[in-house]
């Protein structure tokens, strides 16, 4: 929107007075001077109207999604499509404090709103386009608003002052930090039988297909001692494999038992990064991953739930959803509702990976139902869930000092 902030009305009154005085006293030169001023002011008014119509301002960011620590170029473009210059141009842009800005102008912090103002001045000649480029470096996960930006400028003669703002707001998404997860943390094929592998590979003896003679190269752990003793030679268990296993990641970002107690930012960011790391590691291994979150984000005020997928588009969507996530005051109710959606799509090949920082008693009946259905549940945390939880749920992994520890 462009508007006129200030206009020199005194000159208009002076021009009329000079013209009338010249007529009254019979001074032709005064009349000409008054007419000249009136024509000049009319010309300035016409030029101002043209300026209001034909000044172009645009604002853009090279990439709307970046990683933490990544730098992206943003620019503001001022285009003058008129045959006269625009003088005394001042500009400013409102930016979040979650990004570090480097470029022309000066930065002033606005602490109450956690924003920073980047401002400067420039000159735009006739039929000229001027670009103001600056660098933004994200250092915190989130969805950050870039703008609004505004211009202040005057006409050639300095008789008026104009204002132009850009109410169009852009958003820069900074993906959460990911931790390095071992490549063998998760596999697409699950070996069933009395062979314990990954944390959720429960021993299931009834999945042994049969016994056969040992062949060089067979894992030593598959040797069946009793069958070997009876047969007088090494015998191994032939195990059945289950293909197309998929993982359902459930993120419950609860950091305090009550919402009014506030949010533990360090704990929240850590559990979000842990979820992002597990999702990325599983998808890179070619495993279908579903994501359920008991938190609000843009477009999903009542939580988020996505069916399993391992495409690059889904990975980008998951990381973006994790970036936009904000804990809701109804987080206890949301986990119950979203877990209900999840249960309707579980299959025998599903493994539920519950990631949380603090235990929620609302999970107990839900997990009891999952155990009754025979669904495998693995719990991962970056906090301390307490001895009672560790006793009730032995398949508990804790993230400490860059690695997972089995409880």
C-alpha cells in the first residue's frame, strides 16, 4: 500500500495570495509569479500521483527452507518506472531475532517482540531498479516471518513525503538439527526367531521355520545346540523373515506436566531433533515411516498425522512439520486423539517408536491396548522418565552424549 504522509500546503496558500495581491495592486509580475507557483504545485501533484502508481517494490528470499547454520540471500528490489528520480529514499525491514542478518544498513533490536529492524537509505534514479541484498543465517528451528518491509521517499522538489509498505509476509523455515544415527540402527528386513538384534527385534521362537545342517557362513548365533547334539553335527535354525516393515514415529513434545508451567526449550528442541534424526535415518534406509505429533502447527491445529512413506517429498514434509511444531495447551487430549487415528492404520509389520521428553500418564492405557494387539513399541527419550517407566517398559532407549543407551 502506498500513501501520502505529508504535503506542503503552505506553498499552495502562498501562491494564491501572491496572485490575488498582484491583481489587487495591479502588479503583473506578482500575478505571473503566483501563476508559476500554482502550475509548479499542480505539476508536483501530478508527479506525486504518478509516483504512487508506478513505484514498484518487491521482496524475496532465495530459499524458503534452510538448515540450522545455513545462510540464504534475501533482497528487496525498488523499481522506478518513471522518467524522474526518487529522492530521499529510506527503507526498513522487520526480521526475527532467530536469524542473524548481515548486509547494508544498521540493525536495531526490538526486544519486547523478539524482532530486529534492518534499515538504511538509497537513491533511485529515473527508470532505475535498485537491489538491496542481505544475508540471513538461521540459528534456531522454526517458521520465521520475514517482513513486513517499508519505504519512505519524497518527490523531486521535496514538497511531499510518501510511504510504501509491503504487507505481503514471507516465511523462512529452519529445519531442526539432526543427530548422527548409525546406519544399522534400523533395517527394512526383520529376522524373526530367537535372535535378538535391534531394540525392537523381540525373540519369537515360534517363527523358526526349521532346522538344517550348518553351512559355512551361517551366523554362529543361529546354531541350535540341542539339535546339534542330537544329530552329532552342527545344525542351525532356519529363520523366517518379514519384509516391508514400517515404522510409526509418535512425537509427544511434553516438557512439563501442565502447560501453564511453561516450556523447557532445551528439552523440547532436543526431543524434536531426536525425532527428526530417527525419521531421516529410517527413510535413508528405505523404510516407510509414518509421523504422528500431539502438537499444533500451521494448518494442523489439532495435531499432525501422516501415513507411512519413504519418499523425499515426505521427508521434506516431516522436517517442515517438525520445524513448525509448537506445543499446545491441549497436548494431553491431542495425544489420545491422534493415537486413535494411528491405531486404525497399524498392521502386523508396524513398529511404533514413541519419542518423548517427559512421561504422560495418558499414554498408559494407549500402550496397554497396543501390547494387547501385539504391536511392538519402542520408547525413546532425551529426558528422565523415571524408574517406574523403565520397569514397565523395558524397551526404552535414552539419548545421552550423542548416542542411544538401552535402559
